[in-house]
């Protein structure tokens, strides 16, 4: 595995990468009794998560995300349902740890740092969340 900091020094065009970023939804129905919950078990409502879509499945129903959880100070990577993510957008990242995750991800290698292609995917993701709008 290549050292990312050395790669950035040797190839200045790789100083940043585009990544999909989203937020966890606020209020949604949960369970048979349709109880209203805020956020998910792992993430608080509105938490910023970085999307690492690896395997599509049936329209990306489940998606690996990387973010700061409710009860820890260290970021985690878990798989959550994609309907729990809202406000998906494309951002630049300069974080070497995220650049390494993107470099090892087949989804991002398909787009090859193409902002327009990632924006079209983000638009499709924004059409299907389960947030309750009052």
C-alpha cells in the first residue's frame, strides 16, 4: 500500500479528492408502533458522515459511512441504510485518512475524481430519505 503523504508530494493534483458527504436524518418512524426517533443508534441527528459506497446491492439500500458517533470521540465506519442519510452533497477533502479510504474504494475509482458524476449520484440519493417533514 502506498504512502499517501508521499503520493501527494509527488503528484500535486492528488492534494484533494471529491467525496460524498451527507447528514443523518432527524425525525423518522421506527418499529411497528411507528414511534418517532431522532437520528440512528450510532449517529445523532444531523451528524456529518462521509459516504463510502462500495457495493451497490439493490439501489444502494445499505451504505458504508464514516463519521463521529454519539458516544465516542473517535470516528467509526459502519454500514447503515441509505434512507437514513439526507442532504448528500459533494465536497473536497484534504484529509489524508479520507483520501486513503477513497483510493481503496472501487466506487470512487469509477468516477476518477469527477465532480459532475458524483453530483448526479448525490441527487439520486437525496430523493429517497425517510425524514418526517412537518
